[in-house]
C-alpha cells in the first residue's frame, strides 16, 4: 500500500520508480542498477532496513547513493539509530507528501554536487579512491581498466568544448553500458576527471570489457566528426605555435592492471602501474595494454629496505598520471565540465 502510494507520488513528479519488496533483493538490485536515490522501509521482510543500509554503505560502488528511511517509529531513539547507520533522511509514517518530495530533491541535488562528476554523473574523486582501496583490502582477484582519450585536446580546440563534452559523455555511456551487459554486478565505473575513466572489475571480465568498449567507441565516436575529417582520417588544426597541423582522430587507450601478474599493495603502486599501462596502450596497435611490471620495479627501495610489503593504504594521494610526481589530478574535475541534462531516477 505505502509502496504503491510512493510510486504514484514520485511518478507524478516525473521520477522513474522501481519497487523492490524485500531487503536481500534490494541490495542485489542496487548493485546491479545503481539508482540515484533509495527510500527504505525500515520494517522490510527478511533483512530489515538497518541491515540493508549497512550493506549498501559498505560497498564503494553504491555507498554514495542517498538513502531516505521511512518508518512508523518516530521516537528519537529510532531516528538516532538510523542516522548512526548513515541514512541521509528519516521520514515517519504517515508522511507529508511535500516534505517527502523536498527531501528527495535535496538529496539528489546534494549527491550530484558532492560525490558525482558534474558532467557524466559518475562517481569521481574520493569515490574512485575508495573503490580501489576496497579491492586492495580484499583477497579477491581484480583488474583495473584505466581509459584515456588520445589527441583529445586537438579535438576540443577544433570542435569546441560542447562537442568535447559529448565525446566524454559518449565514453561514459559506453563504459556503463558495456559493464552492465558484460561485467559483474559489483563492477565499478568512475570518472577521474577530464577524459580519464576507470573501471574496476574481475580479471576474467577485463579482456571482454576492453574489446567491447574499444569497438563501440570506434563505431560511435565517428558520429561526432565532420564528414571531411572522417574521410581524411585527421583533424585540421593548429599546433601550440599557431602553425597549421593535421592531428589524428581521437583514439581511446585502455591500460589494464591486475593483482594476478603483479601484486600492488598500496594505491600508489596501482597509480604507477596504471600510468605505465596507459603509456604502453598509447603505443600499442590496438590501444590496449596489460601491465607486466612488478612492484619492485616501481618502488625498489621499498622492497630492498623492508623485505616485506605493507598493507597500509593512502587514499588522499592517489592519482592516475603519466607524471609520477603528480598525485593530485584524481581529486580535480575538468574545469570545462558542464552539467549534463539527465533524467531523474528514484528507487
């Protein structure tokens, strides 16, 4: 009854709504679909709302999603327990429709501003760091795909930043669709910033994801070029000194790092390996490269001095960068990013 009423209220406001009737299914659905907001009835059958919230908050793919608790219990102790579990809002039944809608709007706006890339709507910055640290802290096999557009600056200069944003949105869309179709339920897609993206997956999925992402990009990115540039296979522009120059079409390079061929123990080591994999990918005939380096080649002084590897992780200093001395790029977004128009989804 309450679920149907909520659905009607929210759909009147043009939100897309899906109802999930028990706690276990709610967690599985959230991992698979990654909704923009969750309203949880705290008295769910099976695992209750508190356990649902705990599981959602413990997974980096979905931990940023705002959660509004809905409960018939309105005592301070009930609200405190929910807020201690990290809900973003607590509404008691029977609820006021205007209050509920105001809370939904606020949480969607806050999440967009605080946790997601303003252009793609993907998790960025600290969320990417958390997703990688989550894998580093487990014993499960993992692979990280680091995606970067080559010759993007020339494309952006010639076609303008709006078309440049379309190119970035295209890569974002392709990554999400391919991971949804061919990846695991808990695979993570993040937007580091600018034209850099990351996919965290399992080694048995990495090759297939690379192939499909690369093929779709080659096919779909052609729609963003002028016909004469496509025929010529290059972009007419000027170099940094103002001289006419033919730039190659924008290609997508994918560097792959995993903990099977090598075993990085810190997020800094992943950063170095990813930078190397990306450089190799840019020089590869198919723009895809799997890293083969070992951690002692990255931090030789660490291996020889200590004889063992620390499991301590350092999230604030991680960045994917070809400059090994720059560790701050990850936490910044492209200054040219503009808000992408997207349809609200509420679950």
